[in-house]
C-alpha cells in the first residue's frame, strides 16, 4: 500500500511540476507578445501624431491627442463604474454558493459521527427543524410589512 501511495504522489507531483512549467513558459511567451504589441501600438500612436502634426500643426495635434486620451480614460472609468453593480452581484452569488457548499460538506462530514453518538439524532433534528421553521417564516413575511418594520 505504501508503494502505491508513493507512486501516486510521485505521479501527481510530477504532473504538478509539469503544469507549473507549462504555465511559466506560457506566461513568458504571452508577456513578450504583449510587450511587442505595446511597442507596436506606441509606434502607431507616434506615427498618427506625426501625421496630425504635419497636417494641423504640432500644438493642435498635441491638444487633440491629449483630449482624445482623456476622453478614452473617462469612457473606460464610466464603463467600469456602470458594470460595478453586476460584478458585485456575481461575487455575492458566488460567495453564497461557496458558503452553501462548505456548509453542506461540513454537515456531511460530521453526520456519521453525530449518528453514532447517543442522542446524535436530536443534535441533527433540532437545528434542522429550526432552519425549516425560519425558512417558512421568511417566506411568509412581506418585506414592506408595517408590523415587521415597527418591531425593528
């Protein structure tokens, strides 16, 4: 059994090392490609500036490019702010799903131990009944119920 575990762990660690190596190589290649693309974009902006400077004059070209980049920055920030609500909702949904999964996993891990102990069924049924009662209560209470707001 020990040899089999050693073989499996060696295979898994070898796969992990290979995956890390592939990821590192891909990151280097993508980094170099991004650097080359940014340099190319910089030269294209420079060429556009030279063209605009010869056509409209250097001051007008500089003002135009400056204004265009400020407008672009403003648009990027505006789009980011407008999409912040949907990102927050997605994060909250993901967090709730993760917490439910963790809770279920913890409950399933503890369940056999509780069932073996004396009175273990009471430990399980008590909170389960309380949760069911709370769920029924939450389902039947309206959010804008005036009686509910007076109690708070």
